[in-house]
C-alpha cells in the first residue's frame, strides 16, 4: 500500500499571464484529514480545481494511489473517486435534491431513470447528515445552509477515495458541523483521504491531522496539527501577527435610535419581531439555521413582503416591501450569497461597484473615468487582489468577491448596513480587514446589523446580540465580559 493516496508535485498554473500557482506540492495519506490553509487568493481553490480536472495544470504531476493520472474531464475525476465540494455551490436550482445528488450517476431500470430508487437512496444520505425534508424539494427553495448540506450528501453518495471540502461549515451551525465531523471520521476509518479547507482555526485542530500552508500561490510548509498552534499557523499563512481580541466600540449614541422594527410578522417564519438599532451600534443576530435571521434582514430591506409590522428609519416609516425605497432611505444589505445575490459575476469589478450607485456617476451619461477612479480607490482601500479594475468578478477568489460586494455598498454611503455572514469563507487576514471596514463605518456615523453563525465573531465585534429561535427573538443580550457562546446557544436552543 502506498504511503500517500494523493501526491501533487510541482503544480504550476497561470491566468492571463498572472502566475497563481508556482511549484506547489500536496501529499495526503489514506485515512487522513489534511488541512489546506492559506489566505483568500493563495491558490487553494485553483489547486483543487486542477485536482478535479476543472483546470489543467501547466506543470507538475498528480498521482493517485501511486499511479500517475491525467484526467481529461471532471467526470473522469469523479469516476476515479475524487469528489470536491466547492465553496461556491454547483447545484442546479430548478432541479430537486435527489436529482442533484445523482446527476450524472442516475439509477436505471429497463433503460429508464429509476426515480423511486434515487429518492430512496438520496433520503438515506439526507438522513445521515440531518437534512430533514423531502428529496423532491427544489434546490431553489433551500437556504444557503441547506444547499451546503445537499452538496455534502452529493459528495458522499459515490465511491469516494479523495474528498475535498472547501469551507464546508461556513454556512452551517455547530450542531450540523458536529454531524459533518462524524461523517468525516467515518470516512477516515474507511481509508478515504480528506482535504479540508477552512479558516475556522478551532475546527482545524478538532478534525485535522496535518496541515499544508500556502501563501501567494506558493507552498510554505506542512506541519502536524498536534505539534503546532493557532499563532504559528497564522504567521505561516499571512506572514504577520493577527489580533483577534474583542473590539471596543466608543461611538454608540445611546439616545439616537436609527432603526426600529415593531411587531413584524412574515408568513410563519417571523413572529412578533421587535428590534432597536442605535447610531454607532453593531447589533449581532445569532441563531440556528432556519431561525429566521436572513428572512428578517430581507424583510427589513423590503425584499420580502411582510404580513404586518412597521420599520422606521431615522424617525420615518420605510415604504413597505420596497427594496428601492430602503436603499434610497439609506440602507444597504450585504447578502450571505455573494455569487447569486451580491454580484453580477460576468461583469467587471467596476461595473459591480457602479451598479447600485449609477446616480453618483452621471445623470444622462455615465462618467466612466469617475467610475474607474472610484473603483480603483476601493481596490486600494480594501486590498482587493486583482490584476485590474476591469477584471470579471467571477475570476476573483471568494474573499475578494466579498470585498467587491462591500465596496459597492460603501460607495452608496448608507446609514444602516446589514451584513449577512460577512466573513463566510474568508481567511483570518481578510476577516480582520473586513472588521476594520465595519469599525470605520461605525466611526463615520453608520450603524450595523451583523448576522453570523460564528459566535466567536459575534462576541468579538457586537455590542448587543439578538438571539433568534424558530422565528422569534428569544433574548437580547448585552455583550460584556460575562457573555459566552454557551449563553447565546442556550437561548438559540
């Protein structure tokens, strides 16, 4: 038996003349959880796309079970036991859960697709990961977290040798994470090699065995996780020290209520929501998946049609169920789903930044130079890693896409920002940069509602925490030295 189930050696790749991978190596043992760590833009996803044959390397070699392989297509890679769950989902929205799970590997009976067997088998894997719903449910009807769980079910439904998990817990709760970890442990015991990409440091030490660190498209080091710590990994990854201490907010105006939500009801998903947001405050919204956090944000923004209730911004009632009215009144929403709701991926960075701010760039004709100069300014301020302001959004890494989404709403000069999972899939360095952006907004007089599944993030940044449970606010907790993750979870449960 070979020592390594996967050996990637001297892998190189460039796009449009820009070198994104340079002689990278990755070696994974059978029955090992091998963590792949690096900042956004370090080249992790590109390396995994080369493994899955989505991209073709320009140099280097790949061996699986000691055999040199050159897959001609992603399907050939899947047929040879390589399964990848990407950070951005690869599900078809208008197909059902079971159809997505078995797409390309359909059950057949008498030459026809055997839907009954497919549904039965899909339900088995759905139950395994705790996704309690009909396998006939359309993907378009699922939340981001539920889509993530479908991706996991899809990945483990085949004969897997090597499983790649790219930010698998970014959109799921601690309870669902524990189920995922149990599945990973079961796969480990069967000799599956698992490549685990995550920026949640506590997870890495809980589930990982070894860790390969990348920086700026190059291999840095491989270390045993039981022989290192968070500080050393951070230094290897970003080349500098990072502080994760609680942020002090000295800019709250206790007497100035900017946003008030009263007696809000939405279908059977939100029930009697009452909230107040003060000027300069960061209000955290915590809760389990399905508690109604994103639904609340979209009701406030006018994207969802509420049944009853009032929303007041700066003393004036917001026009009900009007996104344009909310934006014009000084609100901005940074969606958790940056690919489908935050960006037009086939457009450039400049076009994405300008899109919600067209009035700023001209009345009858757009001032292209002003648009470009503004975009270049945000690229510099937010340290967006890109070759040019004309680069398409789809060509950016996940973290840099998130910065573009934030840029376009910073450009709007809003009074209230709703950040929905602002650091989903974001590395520790970029995460701190986004925290700095949020604190600068507060300093300049804005207010923020932050929805996050990361309780460490909630405790680090928020002044107060509204905890949601089954569509209701079960508690509003003041964030002080006595508040813990256990306190928040007990209210959410």
